[in-house]
C-alpha cells in the first residue's frame, strides 16, 4: 500500500489564539510544542507533537470550529489523562457506543472536537 501512516492533522483556530492553544494542547493534554519552520511561523498558529503524532493549529480568518470532523488520539494512561483534563475544567463526554472501546470527546478552546481513546 502506498500510504504508510498519518503524518499530521491540521485544525483551525481564530487569529490570536496561540496562547489558548498552548494552554490546552501543551499544558492540559501534555503534547510538546514544536517549532514551526521560519517561513511558516509568519502565518501564526502553532504545532504540537507527541511521539509520531502531530497536530498543527493554523490560523483561519473566517474561523469555524470542526464540530463533527475530528482527530482521534490513542492515549496511554487514559484514566489519569481524563482526570487531569477534568481538573483543568475540560468537559469530557464519555461515549459508550463501541463495545470494548473506552473513549470520550473533548473540545479545544476554539470548539474543535477531539476524540480520546484508551490504549490501556
């Protein structure tokens, strides 16, 4: 097959949302921020990476959150992450519609939907 893996997911955010993105993705979710290439940094936004998973937040002037489309992140120590997010004020909506799969939906500060799945 010609496709090996997913390289990154791009989500949109409104202009000036970098600090809110860092607070959510880096501090609440624990995903490290990576430096954008200099020629792309002028566009705003920020990039985050955990292992081989990258999430790029790009500035969109006419921003609308992705409420249905979403990245799904497989998480080690799912319970601890959900507890950490809840303490940080992030609403975690548990979803129990797939037998044997522990998962929830959260939203970033801009309203983009993110699915978290337990790898445990």
